[in-house]
C-alpha cells in the first residue's frame, strides 16, 4: 500500500493545488466529477504509468508496434536544416526513400505476430509511427497511411504519431482531429527541453516558441499530446530541468516520455562521447532528477517512459540505461523513501492550459510547402 504521509482524508484521495511544501487532499468518494485520469491514485501506484493507463482504457494488455512509413525529416532534408539532431541516427532518412503501403501493413502485421508470440494475452495494439517526422508529407498521404493502419486489424485500437513542433500546420492538425474522432490518437512532440541553448546544442533547428505554438494549437482537439523530454543535456542545470518539468503543466500535455540523454553509434553525439568531450549523467543523479521531475508534473499526465535506451550493439553510453527494470525499481524506491508521488510538488500555472489563447499557425513556409506541394512523395501507393 502506498504511504500517504501528507494525506489526512480517508481513501480515496487525490492531491489538489499542491505547493512544494504542502500537499492538500480531498475526499472524492462522493464527488460526481471524479477525474478518471486520477484513477491511478486508487491503485497504489506512484505515478500515472502508461501500462496501467492502457489497461484501464482498453481493458487489457496493449502493445505498441513501431512502423517506419518512409517519411523523412525537415531537419535532415534541408527544409529547416541538414544533418538532423545530434543524437539521431538519421542516415536512412532521405526524401527519395520509398515505403510501399503494403510494406506498412506488413510491418504492422509482423509486429503484432511477434507480440502475440511473446505474450499470452494481448488485448490490443497501437500503431506507432516512430522513426523520422511522421507529419511531414502531403496530408492526403498521411491520412491514407494512418487509415490503413487503423483498418488493418480490429485489435488495432489507436495510433501514436511522432513529430516535431514546427511540423504541424493547420491542415495536418485538422486531419488528425478527424481521425481522433474515430480512434485513440496520441501526437508525440519532440519538445526535449524548454531552453533554446539546449535545442541549439542538439541541432533541433526549432525553438521552444515553436513548441508553445504547436501545443496551443493542438490542445482540446480530441487527441492526446505527449512531450518527449531529455534530461542531462550538457549545460543544463538542475533548475533548468525543473523548469522543463513545470512547462508540462503550463502547456497542458496529456502525457510525457522522459529520457536520459544517451549516445548511439554513428551520430555526432556518439562521436563526442567517444572523444571524451561529453559526459553523460550519472545514474544516481538521474534517479533523483527523474523523481524531482515527476513530483513537479500534474498527476493527470500519463508517464509513458521514465528512461531511454538503445540496443546493446548501438549504445555507446551510458551503459546503466540498459537496465531499465532496475532503474524503474530505484526510481520508485526513491519516491517511496521520500513519501511522495507524481504531482506531489506540482504548482499550477497562473493561466490554465485551456484558457490559453490559440495563436496563429507559425509552421515555417519551407515545411508547409513540402507538406502541401511536395513533388517526390515519401509514401507511394504501389500496384502490387
Ligand atoms: S527531428 Fe526527430 S527525426 Fe528529425 S533528426 Fe531530430 S530526432 Fe531525428
């Protein structure tokens, strides 16, 4: 049973308006407007874990199947920059690469088969468009490939779409909104940090203002918005990482994926690590920082990841991130030791996310042109 050292009410309880030094509680057993996003607090969990969220939502084990739909990235093809992010192995992305629709369906089918072989009972699957920027193609093609995934198997209950904050013009968001009326959709934004110095260091080729703009146009459209965050960026202090944590609540993200900075082979970052120019965060520091991060984000936010890693053959450093389960155990042990949980130190923003004004679309013209008028299409409908 989860210790609730600050709680005074009889269960079920959840925290409200907790300041860093004060965790208030309220009895919700009789309230008609109980927020189902807080159901995890009644399940003795320390955070709003993704696995439990999916189980609650879809009634059983739900697995993601990663799909490479052949898209490229405006940070690779020159629309906004070349070379890509310093941690990203993007050598295979190219405007000329072709993935047939049939290959997309084959990836999904074979991914589902592997998962079924591994686990006894799988209730459902989410088609996860993961590599590259999966909103960077003409809207009709994006819709075609997403609808294909949705219709392939009745066990496919949703989509997860990874993208950049500068790559979601209104036309794309409207299309995703239409899909979200029919199925579960999570739009995953590479926010990484709110600090532009860190974004420049990573060669992201977008600013945090782009992220703010994208979220203020994405919120409330019926799909979930997930922020990818990296902890341990060189030059970022503890306070800066906590400011990024606070921004999760400011912008109203529905979910977060927290990654430690890690380096893989054949990337600029990997080379810098091999040359001794960059040092990775120490494991103990990461555990404490993730716990501090979790304490500062809203309890309603689904925590989809608390660390990042790569296959043994590709990973350069840090090696400790390979032991994901142990890391999770230590992160939860630290929360238990402190007597806190996700959201314990959340400070609500001055303006509620839903009250933030919706700004004009700031998608760069070069990206908009590629999305609307691209001549060489990344996904082709083939005859076979
Ligand atoms: S934006 Fe994403 S896909 Fe593009 S280079 Fe960076 S990490 Fe890779």
